[in-house]
């Protein structure tokens, strides 16, 4: 996440569900950097793959 947030150059987020979201590229870059900073603070935990339906 952090590596990809360094120099993103896009203005749209196209989620797998939910709505589209467009911001000016500079604002999107700052928001993605903020997301990368926040996600770096999340505690790591093992994923229970049996609980996830693929």
C-alpha cells in the first residue's frame, strides 16, 4: 500500500462495489498517502481462510 501511494497519478477510484469516486489528482494522491499511513498502523493478524468464501 505505501509503495503504491508514493506517486499515484490518477483521479478515479473504481471499486468492486459501491460508487465511483473522482477527485483532482493531487487530492487523490494525498488521500492515498493518508490511507497508506493509517494502514501501516493496523496490527497484523492471521487470516482465517476457512471463514472466507471464494
